[in-house]
């Protein structure tokens, strides 16, 4: 169903069109002038405007221009009994979805409007998907440790100091690095990522510093490196502990002097770039084991921010799960989905060794494989479901009878729409359940 605004100074046409689209299940409002149309648009958001081209005071083309200026997401279809190539071209250039010549059949206009509505829905879905994906769940944290981290990160972002992000794999160090760049004075400049784990030493050196033609086999032309691309912006080196000893030495020089040479070249390039590095290893231990240069470590270890694992911020799991569920549903073209209470409890109770990345994958799997719009515990990966079941079993064996009854009543109440429905599931009358709910403080 869409909301349509029909604009035509001929009463019979606008009324007929309004009644026709109402009969198809849409909401339609009819007005006789462009001025009235702009007034209606100021009060109610419309998905589509169907407007006559030739009207007094303000014609359809002028209305189209104004609608696109004030309501850019609203589609406009122009109708005219005086079709010319010039008018059609002008309408399309101004942003009209289509241009229809009178007289037309109702079925003809229906097909055009339906195609426009499909396009509008697709745009809205894509916009919602981009918004869901672009939103940063880290910023909505309720965890004291995460809130302290974000406060320190925001304060550090205002400087040009080198930052070192530590934490387990999957905790979101890359997301935090990107957010620090957005908070920094360099936000309008490039944010360049170098993943130190994905390439061989020679290719990583070329990727980082660039090369000149003939520097090695396959170097058929000059190529600037990622450091040059980060000029005046931020360069993020993910998993820096994986740099070889030779590359550590070359990168140390860049850290000290902000200068380097391309592979195969002797010309020095100087740039200004903010450095953020990340590692899931203990770099101090790597230094002690002689796997990482101590001088580079001390150069990078200016401000160190530790991203806590998900198990240390369990209070964030429900909100993270909902955010990831929304994004996964949109990405996989599923209707809005919900987590059953048992599934939500299983997610909150799992220890998440893979952190946010593992949670994202678990939600994605459930969205793809679920046969309904409700994610149940059985839809989750076996590891999550099994750990939740074992936890409930351990609780049941160690708990008192009252504790077991209270947990069972709590779960049934959460999964039931009414007190009467819960009482029927439990096999007691509603009065008894009301007393037990009061006794256990479940009101």
C-alpha cells in the first residue's frame, strides 16, 4: 500500500483516479492545484505524486521541481493532454519518474504507478539496509568498560598521537579505528586500511610503500602504496604483529620520519598520516620473544586502548543481537524477525570465544535457516544451543525446588501473550499463577 497525491484541475479526472487507486488498496488524496499539493506535502509524507502538466498559477513541471527540492524521496509522474518532446525531456531532466499522455486507460496508469511504487519500496529497503549496516553498535554500549574505552578513544581522536588497539579477534578493533577517524579533525580525509595478514612479504611491502616499474617481476607500471593514499588522513594497520622483521624496520622509519621510498626507487616520499595499529597478540610478549622490534613497539605504544571481549560486556549482547538481526534480515530479504525469549537467553548465556564476529555469524545463520519470522534457540548454532542447554541442566540439578519453579514460570510467562495462556501451559488456574507470580516477585 502506498500514499498517493493526485493533482489535476479537472474534477472528474482527479476523483476517478483517487477512487480507482483507493479500490486497489492505496491511500489517495486529490487536490486541484499545485499550491494545494505543496500544502498537503508539508503536512503528510506521500510516496508518489501524480500531477497534471498544464495547470493555472503553477504548472506540473514547476511543481515537480519544487517537490524534488523539498521532498527528494517522493516520486512524481506527470500527465498531459499536450505532449511534446520538449516537455517530456524537460520533465525527465527535472527528475520525473515518468511522463504519461492523456487520454490513458486506468490499467495503463496502474502499471506505471505500481512500477514506481516497487522502485520506491526498493529504495527504502536499501536505505534502511545502509542505515542498519552503517550504524555502529559499539556506540550504543551499556558496558562500563566499553563506555570508558569510547570516552578515551574520543578524547584521543582529537590529537595526532599514535594509537595502539589491542584485544581478541572479532572484538571490533577495525570498527573502533574507523570511528576514531570519524571523530578526528581528519574525518574528511582518507581512512586507509592495511591488513598485515593477507599478503606475502614482497606483496605487502609493495602494498604498503608502493613500487616503480621494473622493481620486480610483474611490476609493469608505477604504483603508489597505501601510505601515499592515506596522505593527510589515517592509516590503520590491522594485525601489525604479522609484519616481517624487514618490514618492521622499514615501517619504523616511516613512524619516526613520516617518509619512505617506493620499492625499487631511491626518491624519498614524505606524507602526513595519523597511524592507528591493532593486534590480537600481546606485543610486549612478542618483543620478549624477539618476534617484534622493541624500538617499533615503543614508538607505537603511545596510547593503548584495549577493546574488551564480548564476554566482559554481556549487558550489550541483547542490543547487539537485535541490531545484527535487523541488518541480517534486510540483507537476506527477510521480513522483520524477532528472537524468541529462549533464543535471546541462549545468546546472552554463551561465552562467545569469537566475540562480535561470532555473534554476527550466529545471527546470520539463524536468519537464513529459520522457517518462520521468530528465531528460536534451535535455529542457533549447535555450540550456542548446547551450552545454553547444559547451563540450564546444571542450574536445574543445583537449584532448589522453588528456584526451578520460579525459572520455569518466568520462561512460560515470557513466551505467553496473557496470564490465562501461561496458566494453561503450566496446568494451573490463573488465580494460582497470579499468587505464584506475586510470591516470586514476577509482577
